[in-house]
């Protein structure tokens, strides 16, 4: 778990890439699990994150607390367990940060007969970001009960499918996570994630008949998004150690039947003009009395919920330069995570506001793509109006970013009627468009939606006269991930002669299992291309072809003999090492 501007993103990566420990006795005996299996643990998580996006930002975060576990009712697929995290202390760069109420909500997790976590239940309504925090805590404890029969296997977490290798030494179960096979399930707040490089990820478990006595782990991850231009390196150590006595927790009082866990409801009433005016005044005062960068964007977004009716007041303050740059950056992220109709409209207005710097306007674009709630008809109308306007003030690159952000806005939201209207507006704008830059941006935007129904539309531009358009078409097809997308990319792989689209094709093909002919073509490009980046992308594409290891190993050994770039040489050597370790 991580804090500051990039912390919500790192939460999704780190809290969901470690593992949850569940009982080791035969699951046939799970029905006999009783009060003796109600246990508490001390949790310590230390994280250092280096986020590089137009300059580096380093964050050191510590999270300590108590985790309590309780067996609940059986299920046809496994056993439900209750989890509760309390007595929480957090610091960011040495300073104590505000409590996070969502962490302290008891929740339930279903562990199936193979030891995997396959379902979660929450007693109150939570935003997805809040759910991810709690799920992340659970994933610190997961391991496969089939580790003896299958020491090498594929597993799933909220990021996606990864390779895990198990061993047993000195009375400890050891798990190494080696690589992610795909990033299809990754949901980031600032765009599409292109890679997660696991430099190391080791976790050791001391097992018990009930759950576990302890687990300790460390990992180093590097994540990157070529489309959004950021990289992030994360170092983390963590431990979960059983206490001698149970700690106080409301979990012990909750029924074992999770269907009886109910959420309280609140009645809402409209605010009067006087109440709205008072709320605006309170927002101005309160926002100045907190240290914004001490709060994670997700926490700040939750804090802003009570001011949603007057959230546009923050736009007035941003235009008046009432925040320093770091505070403004955090504030944009928080507004995006607020994810309400009012926050959507504010961000759309700020995207088009010529009085704001282009940096601030770009932040508004990234922020509005962070949400998951359904678009309203009114917000869809505002987005379409911006798309179709001929009076967008700003640079051509900013205009292109605004167009591409529309697809990202749709990516993780329900495909309701409002979302479909925006999609139709994008495809209509693309049809017959003679502006190369706008055409390229529109294609990238369609790719950002990840709506596979748009694959035929995108594929038409694989042979466009503009190499920029062809490159964006390749990128967009990679986002689709279906057979038609692969077939089109395969044709481009064998016919494309320009570096830029070649690089995009190779990047997109990393998401697919290539046939033998295509692997040979990729290997040829890795050997003969004069572009270091093209060769590097080809090597990365080969590294993902786990289904054809022998062919890939042979090709990589040949590439190793001819590669002159130190960066690419290291990449080849590292890939070969990983393949040997996973055999």
C-alpha cells in the first residue's frame, strides 16, 4: 500500500500482488474449523515508491496494524472467512497521516478448494478503490494448497494471471512470483499499464493447522505505461505474525452467516441555497486547514464526498492559483476518484479552460479517466460537446490528449446508453476525417475503450497513409486483444516497414500468443533492425511467448550473439534466466 499522487495506483499493484494464507489442513475438514481458528496478527508493511512522470517523486510509507481472522459458513466452492484490520498507524515520509476508515470495515473472503481467493463480500457499500484496499490485505495471505503436487503453476490476483513457483525449506513454504502473463485485469487511474517487471518477489509462510503462524515477504516491481509516459519502481517488505492473544475486534461479534451482514442506510435530502453557501465557505476553509499531500488521493476523494454539491468551488480556487503545484496535482487525482456527476462536469470544464496551464488541463484529463461509475446523460453530452467543438483552445498535443482521454473515460465504466453515445460520437468523428493528428488520436481513443466491438473500425486504419495513424491503430488493436486484432497485427508485422508502427506492432503483440511464423519474424526484427527501440520491443515480445519456450530460447541465444546495445543485451540475458528458472 502506498501514498501520495501515485499511491492509489501502487495500492492496486502491491496490495494485490502479494498473497493470503489460509488453512493448510485438508479442506474436507474445514467444516470442523471452530473458535480455535479465530486468530489475530500483527501486520507491518514498509513501502518505498519512486514515481517518474516529468520528474521523480519518492514516497516512503509505513502501515502497521492488527489483522483478525474468523471462519464463517461453508460454501459449495470452499469456505468463507471474515477479516478485520484495526489499530492502524500510517506514516508518509515520516509524518503521521490521517486514519483511513475503509480499512477498518470487516469483510469476508471465499477461499476455494485449491486455496485461491475467488469472491469477496462487504457489509457496507464501498467504492471500488476502497474494496481494492481490503482485497489487497487479503491477498497478502494467499497461497495454493496444491503446492506439493504443482510446484509451478499459474495463479490469479486482481492484477491478472501470474506464474508462481513453490518450494519448501527449513519448515517454511516459499513462494516466488516470476512474471505476469497478461495485464488484462489491470485498472489504473492514469491510463493503460504496459508492463509489470518483477525483479524479485519472495514470500515465506510458516504454516499451521488452522491458518498460518506467520508470513514475511519482500519484492521489487517496476511498472510502466508507454501511453501515459510514466514509470514506477516499488520496493516493499511486509510481515504478518500471529499474536499470543486475540485483539479486540467487532469481527468476533458478527454472525458466521455472511448473508446476515447488512449495511446501514442513510436518508438524503436536498440542500437549501443557504446550506449550499455555507458548504462552499466550509470547503474553502477546510481545504486550507489540511495538509493535502499528507493524504492519499483516494482518502482525499472520500473526504471531498461531503462537499460534492459544491465541488465546482475547487475549480474557482484552482483558477485563482490558490494551491501549490503538488497540492493541485493531488487535488486533481482526488476529484477524479470522487467520481460523481458534479466532479465529472468540473473536470470536463477544467480540461477546456484556457486560463489553466496545459499541465493542469492534462491532469484533469487523467483524473476523469480514474472513475468506474456509470456516465449520466448530462455528462455524456458535455463530453460529446467538447469532442465536436471547433473552438478548443490549446496546443495540438493537448487537443489530442483530450480526445484520447474520452476512450479512457469509458474503459472501466458500464457500457450504458450514455457511454454508447460517446462511443458513437468518436466513431462518427473518425469517419472520413482528413486531419492526420486528430485521426490518430481518435483511433487511440477507441483503443482506450477496450471495447472489442470496435476492432473492425480500428483494423481499417492498419494500412493508413500516415505512419502515426498506423502506429496508433496497432496500439489500439493491442488493447482489443481478440482474434481479429491479432490477425491484423500479424499482417502488419510482416508488411510494415517504418520504425514507429513497427515498434507499436511489437508492443501490441506482447499481449498475444504468437504462432511459429510470427515468432520467427519478431526474432528476425530483433536481429536486423537498425533501431535499438525496435529491437528492444521485439525482445520483449519474445519474452512473453511462454507457450513456445524452446523456439524463443533458441532465437534469444542467437540475438545475444549480435546485440550491441547494453540495454537490450541485458534484457535478453534476463529473459533467458527467467525462462530457465520457470522450466
